[in-house]
């Protein structure tokens, strides 16, 4: 199942779990049962479909089709009865999204939608031949002319047997479903709860069990009360997005690489950005291709790549480097991961996370048995509360990183869906060169308890309950796509964009802030007086200590200075007297000289 990733411009890969493919075209066909028992959920289904289309509009190479079956009216190229192809397999445009949104937002549009499908209450229930429904989907897939196509089918229904007990229709439907599977299509059934549902369980064994993944067969006993259309919305939205693997690599378990498992690496977080504009020629309207030319600064002569060299300044010199030199410098290790060892989980600190984590799953297609080995590793690491330390560079010319691999065990919800997948969380660790020292902040000399109480009350007043990043859309990106949609549809004004980053001021906040300011002003006066007194006391103390130091240039008693912990009070020139006397090196900072003197004294 898909769990991670975000909607991203197609120029940047959007990586998600499972079905990780390198397919150039992602084709999705959604088949919606519009029979009489599904009518109460139909409007909600249209709303979910509109959301799916809105997500797909960013991927212009992908295709999505929508088929309603068990309708009185029909619209399909094969002239089948009771099958209405509401949308052919094509890229999503703004107009189709707006049309779907109007259907569930406006009652008159929903009425027209039902009339076009022939779903009036007076019309008797119409049963489509499900084999013909599947045949229609196969024909839609065939309309896509591409060598690399990923096919996916969703079926929204509350009927576990689409043939209604007819053995002949059942056999025909099974044959067509088998043909669909032979095309490589991934089929998923989404059982829907409606007010008109008469059965309490959706039994996958009646028809669908041999055509869907094993994970779905495990849900055969789940109750339909847990399967409203709205419950399937995040599931549909996630599956309908582009799913690509970040990298395929291997993890060597020994130093020679003879024992290894195959892995797939996925990005868990990726910043959503506005896509870059596409430039056109103003006269011909043709696409423009950027080109970079290099020329000499003095003569303006154009140069080709073979004439280019680069240099790096070092020790006052310009060190010339060729492309081959740069490649050799970057190629430290071959691409892959190498196990280095295991460490206790407690030794992994928060600031060790150098960048967003990756997620790693096994890949049995490249090395058989990888899943079993990883499952054992995850269980043992979780039981012993340790993490794996490994070296990772996903490409040959990439800086190798030290990574911490944290085990993550699988968790399921009440209805059998995997909410937390099993795998390894890959955290990029810093090198010694990456660590920075933060200067120690001097603690406040005095903190009034009244000021702390005021701050606590303000935090409680502004507390956000049930915070989750998924609840906050980027208003900048939302406004961008709202503008594009308005321009594409020639709308006179933009649709309002809900901005959750602006909140109203709580009623009690003004009084709380006024109290905080009053207490802080009183605290500042007290702290200033206290700091002034302490500063004067420290100055007098330091002056008295300095006054007690009696340094005799002719015969200084360094042993006495050491025993009284007064070596740091001496100047560097005074300390070097000891170094010259005992033929010790005199270079270095004051701290190094003191350490050298102490080391010499203690060794005598």
C-alpha cells in the first residue's frame, strides 16, 4: 500500500510505497456501481472522484477513466447496455474537474447527472453484464499507445457477486477478469456501505478473491459499516498518485559483498513546489530548448566541452582538475549499502538527523529471499532495541553517507488496513565535519515564577488540539493552482482558498499578554539590579585574586601557582619562563602551554 510522498511537479519524482515503477504512463480506470442499492452513496462517490481528478491534474502524462455500470442509459464504443463511460481514458483537465465539482455542489447539476445516466427513481434496476464492464475497461486501456503503461482498476460496489447468482454471467465475468489480469492490471475492490445494503459482510470469496491482492482477501470478513465512500477517499487519493522508487540498491551484510539483500528506497517527505514555467517561441508557439554556450572572457571565442577545464583554489594556487579527475574524486565507493554494525537505540540523538528520512523495503524480484531476511532483521532489532549503522551511496558518483536504519514493525487498524508498513527508516547521520558547536547561553540570573505562570497560561490559550501536518495545505500552492484553473476556464474571479495558517485571536489573549508584559517589566528591573550587584562583586573578587598573585621573575614558584590553581592567571610571557627553563616547546595557545606545564610537573 502507499503511505508516503506528496503531490509534486512531474519534473521531480514523487516517491511512494509499493507499485514502485518506472512506467511512463499511469492509467487508472475507476468502475462505480450505480445500481439501486448504491444510489444513496453516489453523490459522495462523485465528490471523491472530483478530489481524485484534482490530484491527477498535475500529471499530464497520466490517464484516468470513470465508468458507471448498472445504469439505464448507456454510452460506450462497444454499444453495451447499462454501461456508461462518463470519462474516457485521458489526461485530466480543469473543465472536467469543475464539472464534477458542480455535480456534488449544486442539486440541479446532480439531477442532470442522474438523468444522463438514467438513474431516476421510476426506472427499474438495470443489471449490466459485468464481463462487458471489464471488457470496456480493457478497451480503454488499449486506447493508450505507449510501450510502458501501468494499469490500475478500482471497483466501488456493495455487491460481492456482480453476476447476481447467474452462473453463466459469473463464468463470463471470471474469464474477462483473468484477461484483465493478464494485461498486468492491478485490481482493487473497495466495498461500500450504503443505506440500502442488505448484507452485513462483503465476502471476497464470492467472486473477487482470485483477482485481487492477498491483502484484500484478508478483509473478506470485514463489515460494510466500516466502508463508507468517504473512508476510501485517502486510499483512492494515495493510490491514484504517481508512485516511483527513489533508488534500487543492495545491502551487503559481509565485507566481501557475498551476502546481500535487494532494497527499494523511497522518499518519505518532499517539499511541494510550484512547477517551473514552460517557455514558448512568441511567434511560432513552439517549445524552446535551453542551451548553454561557453566563451573566453577576453576574445569571446566559443568553446566546446573538450576545451573546458576547472580549478579549485588551494594554498594560494589554482589546482587544475579535469572531468575525469572530478569523477574519480567523487567515486569513493561503488553504489550500494554496507552494513557496519549495530548500536543501542538510546545513542541516536535528535540532532543526528541531517535531512528528511528515507524508507526502505525489500525487493524480492532482484534477490529472492530479501523479504524474509529483512523481516528477521526488523524483528530482532526491535526486540533488542538497537539500530543498524550502514554506509550508503545510492549512485557511484555520490558522497557516501553514514546512515542509521531504524526498524519499523507493521501495524494494522481495526478493519485490516496496514496503517504502518514494515521496513527500515533510513536517517542520514552527520560526519565530524558536519557538526557545529552552539555557544553556551548564559542562563538568566533570576526568573520570576509569576512570569513562568503567565507564559504557561498563554501557551494553554493558543494550544492546537490534534495537530497533524496533513490538515494544513500550502496556501501558496493552493492559490497558484486556483489561479491556473480560473485562467483555464475563463472564470471572472478566483475560487476562495481556505488558509488555515491565519487564526482568530482567542478572547482571553489580550489580558494574558498585558499581564505578561507587566510581570516581565518588573522582572527586568530586578534582574538588572541583581546583575549589576553580581558584576560588581565579581570584579572585586577578580581584582582581589589578581592582587594575591606574586610573580618573581628571577625565581617564580610555578609549583605553588599550580597547587593554588593560578596558572591561568599568569600571562603567556610569564608561563614561557617555565618552558624555557625546562627546554619545552614554547609554541601554541595559552591553554596548550598550561597543559604542557601541568603535564611536565605531574610527570616529574
